[in-house]
């Protein structure tokens, strides 16, 4: 249930509601709003509990929450959440967020060159994998901590915020010391121990949809992070596995407006993994922006033919710059602000 307090409810009245909810063995979660306080609950809610709480001073109404995901639901939090990745706001009302960079941090030279190029083209967040989950154990799996050091240097030089993937609970602290945003990849969307771990730290979390996950499963994974106290979650649609073999995945553009309807969390699109082919990245990126995405995450490499991972879906510097220009035009057409490219 969701307990909506009256405007101007006192702290004493709020505390009394929280205490009464707890007496029924239900976990209360205060949810401050722009105009008034609400209190969400975890656990089974009895009719007796709802009636007892509704009669307390300061309570405006008790609203049943039908969705299995609670803290991610617009039923509980109707206002859009804007998540700050370093200095960059991501969410409704904020300019289109462009995250770009190499699939893998391969070297200092490759990463710094890419960071400079994507910043010049208009990106404000650098993506790059220091720890890489690969289908084969014999493929390049990232530079690890050395890759984090390179990302830290790239941020110091360019001012770009950093988003990078964390693979295990044991790496959360190391990644969080460097990253402005921790990425949970598609393969780990239902790694519940990892979701708990990133929920226990304050840095924003970019959660990618699992390869075969339904929208409800996706949002329930976000709920794990939110329930641990970290409310800074960004959802990423990156394509789902279907019977189609011409593309790496099937980019579910339907999911973007659906998620925007179901949840208050920001939603970004990943057309690189969503298509797996560099020549499809731009048109699908434009579709994502037109559908209401709050941002894009794009793989870019100085020489895609020589990339150690995902070169076939990575854009060259010139192609990325062209995409940013076109995406900005689409964003303006649908009423979203865009940022000017950074000065050289």
C-alpha cells in the first residue's frame, strides 16, 4: 500500500504512521515528494493494517499498489526521477544524455583518444569496460583495475563522467571508487547478490535489461537496488534475444514508452548491443530518441576493425559525430533539450 500524507502533515504525524505500519510487521519506506510526503510499504498488507493507518491524523488516503514492483512504480512515485551521473543529469526534463566510448578499455592511448573525440562530438559521459563478461573465456576480458586507472585519467583530462561495468560483489568498492555510475550488464540483470551490493552504495546504477527478460522482470531487478536504499537507477533497453539471426539482438523500441509509463526511472537506449551492426546503430538510436529515451549509450572506437571486442557494432569517430547531430535534431523535434558540443 501507499500512504499519502496530507499537505502540511507534521513530522510527529508522519512518525506515528511509520510506527503504526511497523506494528503490523510491514516495512515502511518514507518517500518525500515535491508537495507532500508518502510512505510506501514492503510485505503483505492486510485490510486491518490499511484501515488502522487510514484513520491516523495527517493521513490523506491509503492507496493499494497493484504492481509487483513498488519503488520503481509510478503508482508509488508519480514524479519523474532525474539521476545525476557526476555533474550530468539524466531523466525527464534534462537534456538528452549521450554516453559513448569503447566496448573495452584496451589501452591508455585508445581510451584517451576516444574520450577526446566523443567529448568533442557532444557526449558528456564516457562508457568503457575495464571488467568484461565474455561468452568465451578465451576472449579479451578487460584490463581490470588497470583499466579503471585509465578511465580515471580520461575523466581528469576531459571532464567526462564515467560509467563502467561491475561484474562481482567483490569488485563493487573498487569500481565505485572510480566510476560515477556502475553498470550492471545484461548477463547480471538477475544476479541478486550483485544487485543488493550496488544498492548498498550511493553511486548511480545503470541497469541493462537481460537478454530474455520481460519488462516486469527488468523492473523487479531495479526494485532490488531501490529496496536497498539506492534510488539512483537508470534503466537501459539493449535489445532482447529473439528468433531473428540477422541482428545480434532485437531492439525493443516498444519498451521505451512502456517503461516511461510504468516507472519514474530514467530510460536510455543501447542501439549498439540492440543491433550488433554499426550501420544499424544510427537509425535505431534515432528511433529510441523519438520514442522518448532520456539518453543513448553508444560504442565508439578509433579503429573498429582492430577492436578487441564488439568492433562490428562500434562507430568510428566521424560516424559518431554525425549520429549526435542527427539525434539532436530528433530530440528537438520531440521537445527535448540538447547540449551543445564541448569546445575544443
